[in-house]
C-alpha cells in the first residue's frame, strides 16, 4: 500500500487546475504526477488517497488502478480481473458492483464485458475462500470500475463511492444546478485567492442555490469539502479508523474565519432561501451574505471592487434570468397567474436582451470589477458588446462551455464590428 497508481477523473478543461490542487494537497510533483485529457494520474500512498478524497474540490473520484493490459475479447478481461488480489481489498461478506466505461471499444456489449469481470472477481474469492461475494447494483460496499479503450483495459477500485461533487450540504437546489466541482473549477480558473496578499471580494449575482458562493466561502474558511460525507474507502480492508480520524481532526483544526467578503444574490427569493439553508449546512452561513435582487438592477454589494463569478441561466440550463429580461406582456401574464417574476420563469429568445442590459448595468455601476461568466454560448461577448480579456475552455458535463473574463471599465456599451466572431485564442 506504500505506492499506489491513482487516477483522478475530472471535467475536461480542468486537468491543469487539478494538478495544481493535487500538488497543494499531497506535495507530489514531477514524474509522480501526470495529466491527460479528463484527469490526473499519480503515484501516491494510501494516506494520499484519503487526503485527496477529503480535500479535492476538482476531482470527480479517487480511483486506485489495480490492473492494466491490452485486450481483444471478454476472455482477456476475465483473465485481467482474475489476476487482481481482491482479497486484500475486501471480503466475500461484502457486496460489490462493476461499472464499465469505454472509448471506442470494439466489444459488442459493455454489459457482457462487465459480467465477465464480475465473474472473475467472484470466482477468485470462491477459489480462495469457498465463498462468493454478492452483487449489489444499487448500494454496493465496493465499486469496481472497468475502463476500455480501443485495445487497452484498466481496472480500478473506487475509494470515493458517491461522486466527490456530492459534498453533503446541498439538499436544496433548483433546476439544472451547477455541480460543486465545476463551481470550484471556475474559482480556480479565475485566480481568486482569499488567502493571497491582497484578497478581493467575490460576488455571484445569479447565485441560484448558492453553489459558487458556498464553495468560495469554504475555500476562504479553509473547510475541507469532504468533511460532511462518508467514503467508500471506509469499507475497504486497508482502512484504519484512527488514521482517518487524525486526518479529519487535522483538517478541522485548520478552519478559520473568512478573510474576505463573499456575496450572492438571485432574482428568485425562493432560490436565495435555498442558498441560505445550504450555506448553514456547509458551515459558512456567517461567511457569505445572500440577498434577493435582479442582476440587472442590483448595485455592487460592497465599496471595494472585486470578482464577479457566475454561471447565468442560459440555453440548455434555464432561460435567461432577470425580470428586466422579460417583456411587459410576459411579466403581466405571470403576475395575473399569481406567479413570481423569477429565475425559472424569465426568458428571452436567445438571452441577447438580458445580456446586453447586464453589460450596460455593469459598465455603469461596476467599474474596476472583473466578471467571469461560464456559458455554452461562444457568441456571448458579442451579445454583451464586450471584449473578453480571456476565455477558458471548460465542460459542464457533456456541454462544451467557455469561462469568459470581462474587465469592467466605466463607459457606454458600444457594438463592435464582427463581435461574435472575434476573441482571444482559447485559454489565452
């Protein structure tokens, strides 16, 4: 258990930020830490695996690689799984499940591939102890991952269990909520650092259920993201409760008051209530200030310019938010029905009116602020009539997005020729 091969899957576009995070958590660097599309691969200890589960905000899981070799058929997968010493990881009294992912695998049935791995695990236990472990597809004690490429197969054991974005504090959420791992990636990409030499406030004017603001507040308060939840490694044989308790106690002792102000607001007061309850569960109710208010009308929450960071409701998530983004007929119809003019209801055809008005509001009232917006709309700068100073490619699940940076300078918003087609190179 001294040296394990660990794979940390993450959203595409987040790999470099994940590598920096792993270095901070474990101290690993150089050949012990490599990045590729969709994750980071590292040689690390069992203790490092526990630390990464507790502290990583960007990884989706912490997977320990147990076997890797070329394959041609399902029989090759059976042999590969048979070669793993499963008995050092769990007992036949525990349940397990095999999950399969693939990229261009030539096999006709991934279900059958998973079945062959399941048979190999069960047969090895029966040969060693005379007892086969049971399969539980819903709530297994142990999760085994099989990943197939065109000609190579890799088997992992999952030390996380539930995906790491499930921090344990978000019970209240609206439509299409932003995953906590993606919110953390937005924060990392923006460079916002509450512990730097000159920290600045952070504000999400379309906060929804509060994911960005709460992640930022936990970072500011040095609260480990995994402190509220359980992990799959707690049921594996290498687990030692006293080691884990010591790691958690060390993390808890590092918590502090936020050194910087963090704000969130939303046009839907229902969502603000959700965010407030989530902040309380996350332990940051005192660190984040949440209020209702239309993003097109809300003035800066503090005198010191800071960073705005938002994933505005848009397109494939929810139609554009803000009562000023609706026409008078829509607002009157909603009120006649007794409905709130809020986040879930407001819309325009493509969000253009909302975003142009938002840009005008920022230019007039948010001079000196930096705004970062995550959106799947690559033409957003043109709709806002703003020139982005940076764009960072980032994926929201299957949706390709860009995190645009806009530097607010006081003045009128002007259309620019070819605005929708111009822009800096990705990641520039």
